[in-house]
């Protein structure tokens, strides 16, 4: 079977990565894009690009009809779904079969069995694969779920049956917490997957998360391409991945590989898949199946680095009917860091805005969704790049990754780069003493302060806006950063940081520190993996700050609950006029697949300023709590 045109039903770095392999193989690539992605890099890099709908994923990248219409219009013989979105969609696979289009993924039956966590755990258990004690909650009411949960014992992990990527997972440490956790998990599951069925499993106390890359072909062969360590996670989302796993005994490794192949063979698996396991860090003989992801994984580059294979090319080879060769030997070590547009010092809240400058290192692999000028919205996942380093051994790979992150420049949005460097420098990480709770022990994270060199660079008069590509209709933003009533090159010596601290720049000349100025006049500056956003402080600004401090000192406490991030109001927990106590949840905001509650700042009577479904800006007041009215 010949494939010469492939539609990539995805966006961001995975779309660009697939397009790169298609180009290397001489195949024609077709990109699809939403309103928000009209100027995205993957749109420009493909041979053809087709608009498929609005910015929301439900209107575009999750729209099966729009994807199939694009495939028909472009003449694509195959669809590569990447990961996320429709990558594990039975509906898309079925639509491809009906239209005689190749779905680059497994058969419908494998998608159906492995796409539901409850069905998958029961299925693999019957084929000798060990599973975590627990139960599926489908068809049970909350009282029945509570009774079953009490029998399994606490702590428990509540997770959406149809989900993935850690979205909607909640830890329950007692029966009293169960109802609230179920409500939150169901709400997130409905929004993310359109299915609120749940699985409850015993929480492994000190788990390592290890997964096995498998491939199957249409001739009945299934192979394992080694394992990956995915233990370093935050909120069940992977942050650092490596291959092979750190200090894993050979006997445990073989058990994992054998169990993964058995799971894949049980569904006659064809294509790329990943079988995920929990391993008890203090008793590695305890190995439990979590789930099987029937697609390519975000972290597939570390497997490519240690095997020398192009896994996307292998997917295409299998989709065209080709056979798999024996698995190559694993050589060396590779580590991947996920760069997110988020603020670790503010609880990892997502960051949106325009990328004023993106300058990645050139001596390691970087798979990026962005470029200078890219717009990061709240519609999609906040991962903007992956930095992958390879070495002859684990210590070398970690050292090279640290050095690469120190040179990964992102200005215009907050990122987790400084946190990533702190994480891989942690002594426990260095020696391989890992568990999924390690990151939590490092929190809260305090962002490194801007250095004197960074402050001097920010104060330099040559700091200017960075030119970036924009739609023609946005031509006014191409004008330089001149303001009426301001000098062309003001000498700025005092700045306000994002944590509202005043800092003073030294009178020094600094060379080679990247800077950029945003549309609000704030200066972004980078050095050694640390990014700072500095707002110039004028004499008038200092006077206004003094007056505001006096008002705060003489008045009541802050009466407003404010949005900690831009996003959408997905839940309203109180009614207008309710009496609330300090810390009570008022509303919940969702952005970039993250949900965050806004809490009452003090006791009082609440007056809502937003409604369900409203879009809000960062720091926008969403509710006012009046102390006097309650008194």
C-alpha cells in the first residue's frame, strides 16, 4: 500500500515533528488549523493547510467531521492524529474506515478496549497482567461508590475512565473527601473527554511511573522498544522523562517488557502504543498496570535517541502494511524536559501572551510549538517546547540537559525553565531516588531574583520591541515602542517585579543578555535559565504606590476575589448575596486544561461579578466580599 499524502490532525510541536518526518520521507503533508492557530508554525511548514473551525478544540481539533472533510478536500490517503485530541478516538478511526482513509493507529477494537480505563484493567487482568486493586464506578451512585471505596481502603486515586494525561485525577485520603473529589473529577472529565465515568484505585504510596514503548504490525509481531521513566510529575502531568529508567533492576525491567507485550498482544495491537505501569519505589517487585495509550507519546523522543529509530517513520511503515524488524539494543541515556508556559512561583498557573523572543539551544534536540511572534492562548495545553539531551550515561545526559535549559530563551510569557533546572539539579533526582511525589516536596517554588546583570540589561536604553510576524490586519502593532509624551530612549533605573518588589538597576554596561519590551512597556530579560518581567517605575508611579499603601493600611482587607489566570468560568460555587467564610470557593476558572478555584478573601457577603461561561483576564475581579454588609 502506498501513502504519499498525510493529513496531520493536530497542532503545535507534534504537528511540526510529524511534518518533519513526512518531508524527510518525500511525502506530502496537510496541516489543519483553528482560528487561534492561523499564524502557527505548523500551518506554514506543511505543504497544504486547511482551516477547520473556531479556536476552541471542540470546534476544530476535536471535530471529526471537519477533519474528514479536510482529508477529502486535500486528497490525503492517511490521517496521523499525533497525541491528545482525536489520537485515541474510535469515532475518527471508524470515519477513516468508512472513507477508505488510513488511520495511523490501532484497530477500532483496540481503541475501544484500551480507551476506557475500567475495561482495559479488566481485560489485561484476564491475560495475566498485574493491576492495582480497585473498581470501576460506572453505574454506581455516590453511596455505592463510598461503600466500595471503604472496602478497598484509603488513600484512593479517583480518575476519569475515558481520560489521560492526569486530567481530572483526584487523591482521596478519607471517605469524607470522596464526594467533593468525585464532583471535581466528573466536571473536568466532562469538559475534557465528554464522559464522566470514573475508576477508583488504591493509591500506591511511593510510586515510580514507568512505561514501555511497544509496536505491533499487521503480521502479528509485537516488540518492546525499552522503557521510559516518567516518575517526575506534577498534578499527574509528566515534567521530566528519561530512557532507560533510572537504576531499574534487570529482572524488574524484563517483567515490565513482558507484561507490556502481553497487554498489546491481547488486543492484536497494530502501530505505536505505550503501556504504563506503577512500580513501588521501596519494593520494586510490586508492578501494576495503569493503562495503555494507543498512540504516540509526548516523550517518544527519548526512545528515539537511545534506539536510533524514527518512531513516526515506523508508524507510517506499519500503516502501509510493512513488517517490524527486531528491536534494536538500547544505547546511552536520554532525558527530556517539558517547557510549559506557566508560573511555578504562582502555583504553576498558566501564562498567555505573545512570545517576544524564542531562541533555543542548537546543540541538543528541541521540539517546539512556538517561534518568535507566536501567540499563546488559553485554548490549548500550556506545553510550548521539549528539550531533549543525550549522553553516554545518565549523569552526562542530565548535565547536558541542564546546560541546554540555561540557554533556552523564552521572553514574553512566563515559563517553568528555572524550575526545571532546579528539579534536575536536586540530589535525589541525580542519584535516581525517584517517586511521583518528589516535586511536591520542592514546593512552593521561589523564582530566582533577577541578577544585577539582568537589571542592567533591562535598564539599557537600547532595549526595544522585538520584530515578529503578525497578520496584515495587525499592522499597528508593528510600530516601535514610542509613546506620546515619553522620550525616545528613557534611562530606567527602578523596576517593579511581578511579585511587586522594587528593584534598582546598577549603572553598568552589560553585553549579551537578551531583552525585549512588551506592548505594556514591561521589559523581559533572560540569563542562565531565569526570566524576569520588569515594569519600569517612574517618580509618579512611586508616589502612586505610596498613596495606595496608605489607603490599604487605613482601610479594610482586600474585598475582591481575583482571577489568578486568564480563562473561563466553569463553576460558580455560591449565589449572589450568600454569606461566606474566608477560604470558601467562590468560582472555578479553567484555562489550558487546568482548573483553579477563587477563594473568599475574608468572611462576608458575596456579590458575584461574573457568570458561568464568562471569559476573564488575569487579576480581573470575579466577586466582591463585603465585611460591613455582613456586620
